[in-house]
């Protein structure tokens, strides 16, 4: 059987139990709100920032490599064409000097 003091004790404890239960429910709500705020901030940051994916990084590297190859080709061509021009000029000047010598022209003497 229940006694009168037991009922009073139960009523007193019910108030404290109600507060504990409310705190537990509010804690879950607060965690959910906090998570929601963090998620919305992360979405906002993702929208504002430019994404750098591996594909764009790979394409940049590929473009740089192609540019370097093109520059090397151009340098080789310039070097080759420069050598060819120098050889052509040398051949031409030798022919001119040879023609001058054959025809009694000038003789280039260095002292």
C-alpha cells in the first residue's frame, strides 16, 4: 500500500524528473539545430568557392607540358634555321671569294 509520504515524495521528484526530461529533449533539439547551422554554412562556402578538381589540375599540367614541348620545338627550329642560314652564308661567301680569286679579284690576307 501507498502511504501519504510516498505520494508527496513522488510529486516532489516528478518536478525534477520533468526538468531532466525537458533538458534531454532540448539537448537533442540543440544538437540538431547546431548540425543544421553547420551544414548550411558548409553549403554556403561550397557555393562561394571555386572548386578545383583533379581533372582541372590534370588539364593545367597537360597544357603546361604541351607549351613546354612547343617552345622546345620552336627553339630547335630556330637553332636549326640559324645554322642553316649561317652555313648558306658561309657557302655563298666562299663562292664569292673563290670567284674573286679565279678572276683576279681580291685576296683576303690576314696578318
